C-alpha cells in the first residue's frame, strides 16, 4: 500500500546536531512520538533512534516500514515461504510484524487500524531488540 515510515539510527551523542539537521536544515516538522526523534516528510514519518553502544553503523535499528492490508495473511504467507517473520502484535498504529528479506534487511509490515478495532486473533510476541514499543496512542502531535 505504501511506505509508512523509515527508521534510522544515530550516535546518541550527536542528538543536537541530528535535531538541527532535520528541523532547521531540512525544514521538517518534528512530531511527538515515544522514545524516538520523529519528523514528518510529507505524509510519511522519519524515526531517528539513538545508539548508545559503540559498534557498527546500523546495529539493526534501521528498517523500512511498509503499510499493508491483510497483515495476518501476509505474515503467514512469508512464513510458508520459509522467511523469518515474527508474530503479529498490536501497536499504537494498528498491527505489525517484522520480517527479514533474503539479504537480511529488516522490514516492518504495518496494517493501520483504529485504536478500538479488535485484533483478528491473539498471539503473544516479544519486541525485537532495537525496536522501541510506542505506547498505545496513535495521534501524531507536532512538537513545540
């Protein structure tokens, strides 16, 4: 259906420079989003997550989030094809699961839904490391 958001990481000690780059340099409006710096780029969101441990560039924090329909069927289809696909879980924006492409890139597959909508089936699942869980509040608010 389209790109929902992109998540990138940055060294935690560079937060002030990262904020200036996205807000003043690129002119993107900052929005309130739990545990990350978040900006709107048109209708899409850019999430920036701080890295606090030294190491290689990505540390598996970066990922592409695609907006999908039929999240449950998609997750089952990928698993049937032998792909790594975690369980579907409820999040602020709807329901999602993470999967790996054949090259090892992380994809987040997200089906937006109203907060009050019931989930088709319950399945407990842990959050993958490096992917912060937002509280159940999907309203994006432009930060002051």
